[in-house]
């Protein structure tokens, strides 16, 4: 069991390193590292790994359709694992805590693709799942809620949902 825990930490550390590259402005290198990690963990890897990796991989994409595809992979990782405990799957509260941000990302993806009804649906789901945000990390939760509010104002300004 300890060996599994160490490998899990290693994967999350590597994801974190690529995220730092992404936030530092090196989208291409982050995309390359995320791609290599995805090749290692694949579609059947740990839910937290797949969700985290796909969620951030979406942010490295240049094409809105590609960004949408990665955000959908992240959401699929949550849905596939939620309520189905398996050996090697843990941290479901952490995975579910991604839901508001995932739905926010999907809403933004659909908005970029001018699919306003789908954007509204995911924005509503972002609000519905905001309760999954951990109150211990108040700044993160407040930031996600603020971003949901900003996107909602943009959608409302476009007449979506009318």
C-alpha cells in the first residue's frame, strides 16, 4: 500500500509541476508534459489523476473544440468514479470538489463555441455543485464562485437563457 501511495504522490507532483509551467506562461511545455502523463495513466487511471490532468490539459489547448474535449474527459472521470468505490480509487471528495470548476470550464468552452444553451446548462450546474467546494480553502471557493458569477453576467449580457 505504501508503494501505491508514493506513486500517487509522484503523479500529483508531476501534474503540479506542469501546472506551474502553465501558470508561468509555458503552455506548450505544460501541454507536452500533460500529454506524456496522460499516456502513462490513460483512461483507466485513478479518477483524481484523470480529472486533475484533463482539467488542466484543457487550459493548454488552442482550439476551443479541443479544450471542450479535455474538459469533457475530466467530467467523465468524476462521473465514472463517483459512487463506485474501487481499489486504488480514493479522494472522491477531492474529485467532486472539481465539479464547480469543471462545469464552469465547460460553460466557458460552450460560450466560446457560441453554444449558449449548453453554456447556460453547465453554468447552472456550476452553481448547483458549488456546495462541493471545501470551506477550508475559502479563497479557492470564493474565486470559483466569483468566476461563475462573472461568466453568468457575460451570458446574461448575451441574452442566453431567455
